């Protein structure tokens, strides 16, 4: 149900390209770069993305414009340019505080899966005459203003020594991005696995996960975290069989 690699992602992506039947239904890449070393791994991800598969790149102002142009040039089908607000941390006296990530969502071909009913959120007009459907719910827009990041006391936070792992994303963001585009037993790849949040989410939601992380310390944390989640999943499955 999962396979993870402690290697450079370009090498692993090359290996996956040559392994038969490794076509991924969704690829999620959280990559904040201040340089231009991203074309190679993006192209390799494009090669192993299944037809109808979804490619999600989460980045920021450093590279979002260039990456979007590159994805357009590959001929991928544009779905959304989403904004993930994270209003925490310091501010500046010289510019508006930079408090969001850019999330580019594409698919290989226009025949992709999307299940908005899985990610409904409360409407402001719930219980009023303006709630025409009467459900009190709506599909989130492409500005994720309702998710936020971690609270200061969040148990989900993963640490490396006495510091939080940089760039860790919460499971609620994974739910927003991955749940509407995939089904159970779909193949999900994260080429920048980090602390393993995508892997944990995949196991919790019965998806097959492949993850790559170059940093050995961070990889070992992710490995333990994902293995623990998988052991819990197996225990739950055994308990179901006994009933």
C-alpha cells in the first residue's frame, strides 16, 4: 500500500518511468524554490502521470509564473490556480505580508475525476432564503481561506529535534486537494515527501502511496510515521474481519 524512497527524486522518477504499470492517478508536489531547478522533475512527473490523472504543484511567488507556463507548454489541461492562505508569522513594514502558497492544478487530458460533494463546507447563508438548495453547504472556492495552518498546540506538528519540520502541511489541506480527485486504491505520488503527510493521508483514505525524500533525517521521520499509520490500518482491517 506504500513504497518510499530515500533518494534524489529525479533518479527515482527515472526508475518509475521504466517500471511497467507505474502510471499515477495523482501527483502532488509541494516545492518552494528560489532557483530554476524544477523543469527536469516536472517533465518526469508528466511522463508517469496516467491519462486523466491530476498533477498538483504547490509553490509560491518565486516560481509560480514560470512553472505555470511550463505546465501549459506540456499541453496539460488547466483546472485551477488555487490560493492557500496561511495568516501566521511575522509581517513587514515594506510590503503586504506574504501569507499564501500558490497551488497549480492540472490534468493529463480533460477527462479527470472530480467529486465536489466530498469536500463541502458550510455556507454563510445556511438556514436563510438565500440557501436555494437548502443544504447549508457549498463547494469551496479556489481561495482556501477556511483551512489555515497548524495551531500553536497542534499534535499533528512533526519536529526534527527541537524544531518543526519546515514546509509541513496539515492533513486538512491534503483532504481538500486529494479527496475530490481520487478514488480508493488510486496511485498517489509525492516527489517531495517531507514528513510524510501525503502518505499518512493516503493510508487513511485507502490510496496506494509512493513517496520520495532526499534528506535522510526527514525521510526516517516520515518512514516511521507512515509505517505507524499503516500498522494501525492493518489492525483495523483485521478487526473488521473478526466481526
